[in-house]
C-alpha cells in the first residue's frame, strides 16, 4: 500500500529536523526579562576579551536575536566624524575596574583601538561622584555606525532614552549587563563594588544596567556580584 504524501512529508520532517525550522525574525528582547535571564544564567553575561558572547541561548537559538537587531538598524547610515558617540565595551570586566579613572582608561583604550577620536568616559558613579556630572559633553550621542540619536543630555537623567545602547565601539550588537552604579536620575547608587576597586561584594555588589532596554533599566536594572564580568557604557565628551 502506498504511504499518503502528507504522512510521508511529516515523517521526513521528524527525521531531518525540518519541523523545528522557523521563519521570520526573532522579536526584540524585553529589557527587564533579559536582565532576569542574565542573572539566572539563561544568557551568557560575557567574559573578558570575548566579542561574541551575550547571545541569547535556548533549545534551538543562538545568533538569531542579534541578526534581528542588525536588520532593525539596516536603514541607518554611518555617522559623520563630528558626531558624539556612545558605545558599550566589547570587553567585559569584573567590578575591580581600578576605580573611576581605571574605567575611563578602559573606555579610552577601546575607543582608540576602534579609531574613534575624542575623549571618552565611563557612565559610572562612585561615592561622591555621580555619572551625570562625569559626562560633561553637550551631546546628543549616537551609537557607532548609526545615524539616529540614541540619547540626549536630558534623557541621561530622565529615561526613556531614544534608543537602547546596544552597540560596541565597532558597531556590533551587544546584549548583556553593564556596570553603572547609577540610578535613572544619574545619581550614584550605594552598590559600587567598593568604589570599583574590589570583587568581594562589599556594599551589596554593583548596580548594573541592561543594553536591551531604553527604559530606566538601561542604567539601573539590578545588581550583580562584583566578581561577575560586565561591560561599560562609554560616552564621548
């Protein structure tokens, strides 16, 4: 007896795995849910020197989320040399950043390596020093390789910002958590990894933001243990 065509195709799908194939793009990741996923281990938070981490991982997905984000920005054109830039570091660091000066140096080093001119500082607060006061430039700031404004001076202390800050110094999509020690007001939080000089979790760890949201969680999503590796936001002055 001949096997009906429908049953035959279904059987082939089971054998080849074709039944698991999907069409279309992945939806954008919700910032708050993404932060929870990172803290729970569902998302790789990143390791120093690894530019390909922080990709959402599940049973059958790897790079689809970043592909969708790249497609969403496809209409953008490169910025002009005079544009102020903001980026997320391609490298992740523990909470021992060498203090605020050490964090600024990391931003400067990565910017220089990527051919970005100008002075860059980290969006980072510590006791007696607030991120809103450290970023003294007038802005507005654009993501590397993008033409639309990502954040204005006013939005730095009053979210939402115009766009999620999800591009590194080379313009690649970055998904994950970022050391900030900063509330949505731009003021410093108590969780600053002992002034960004320790990894022992003193002071309740370090406050972090989430690259995947334009809401207040961009700078204040949750806290992380200071021994975790997180990235930095770097603003051009």
